[in-house]
């Protein structure tokens, strides 16, 4: 049952499309439903939490005066950054204590990681910080924004939301959108998928500021490499049509409460196999919105 007052029947109020939600739906509509509509919590993944920690350090690094942005400072920022990550997502502690039982909705206070364990775990992020300093010199950068929230509506009415890791604006007004990835650069066959997120940000910034970013830049820390693209207005206009079509598919699926499973090799990493009918599980009832 859905409320008739919901702007998009079958979807939560105030929902918006983000790059990760779009990727979920493209991978498997049922995966999108479990994450975004049922909101079923899953155990945090170590790689994701360490990525969040490194993002936090790189965000905080730019609070320091330009000349003080050194690798040593970045290492010192690890501990306070971990405190911030835990404040925002207490369940992150489960990655430090892998044997701890994860019970969705229960307090993280059940997880009793020692400070020594946390420190050892966090220090594994140091190679990623070292890699960052090999790829960029933050003493030469003065970002306009970090962790920048964007919320816009596309020409076709798609509510869009996202967080840009870093926005650099040159004195002549040219905009560079930067995103950090803790993993390796993708195989060229999968670069379009990686750039989907960056085009999403480019479209939002264009709609919000009236200026199309000139450069989209992904920084892959594990492989110490960059993936860049310089979008054109035609390309992002076509991308907007693609986003609107995707949103239309999502709203139609929600109106019919029909998010079919779409099997692929990625199912092996899916947290919802036990409740997926394609894997022999029993599909939960559609939630009351
Ligand atoms: S197991 Fe596969 S088909 Fe089922 S929800 Fe997950 S990704 Fe979709």
C-alpha cells in the first residue's frame, strides 16, 4: 500500500536519484528496491569504511594552510577522522571486529574494539594517503568546496542529489570536479560506468550554476592513476535524457511495486541473496510507504 500524497507512488517521500542509486537500478532493480525502498541495513564492508576514512582525511587536509598540507599531517588526521566517521556511522566499528555479530538496528556499543585494534586497522589506510601525495600536491590547490552537497531537478523532472568530493575553480571560472576512489582504476571497458557518476555531477553543477564543468577527474589511489574527461554540452544534454529515462523506469517500477531481480556475476557480492527470489529466497512484502 502506498500513500496517495507521495510525490512518486511506491517511493519514499523526498527521494532523489543519486549516482549510486542509479547504478543499483541499472545493475538490478531488486537490489535498488532492497537498498532504497526497503532500506535493509547490511554489515559495513571494510573496503568501503576505509574509503570513507581516507575521504575524511583528504577533506580535513584542506582545512590546513596550504604549506602545511603534508603527508605527516595527513597521517595525524587519521585518528580524528576515524572519530568523525564513527559519529556519522557507528556500525563502521564492525569492520574492525570482523567476528562480531552484525544485528541490523542494534547499537555499535556491542562491538568492543580496543583503541589498539582501531589504530592498527586505520594505519592500513596510510598507503592510500601516500599514494595521494604521489598523484597530487595539495599545497598547490585551493578548492572552492569539499564534500559539496548538490540537489537539483533535471529538465525532465528527475530529482537529483549527490556529494562532490572536491570542486576546484580556476581564476578564469573553469570548473574541475574531483572524486577520490580508494580502489584501482577500471579496465578501459568499464570506464563509461566509472564516468557515469562524474557526468551526473557535471549535469547537476551545470543546472545549478549555469556553467558546465570543463574537467571531470577521478583519482584512483590504489593504482595511483587518474581518469579524466572533458564533457561537452551536447554530451551532458544527452546524458540528461538518459537520466530522465532511468528515473521514469524507476517511478514506473515503484508504481507497480515491481522491481524484478536481474542476475549477473555481481550477484556473488550482493548482500541480499538470502531474500532474493532469483537465489531461492523469499521476497519480503513491499513496504508500506
Ligand atoms: S542476488 Fe542478484 S538478482 Fe538478487 S537482488 Fe542481488 S543482485 Fe539482484
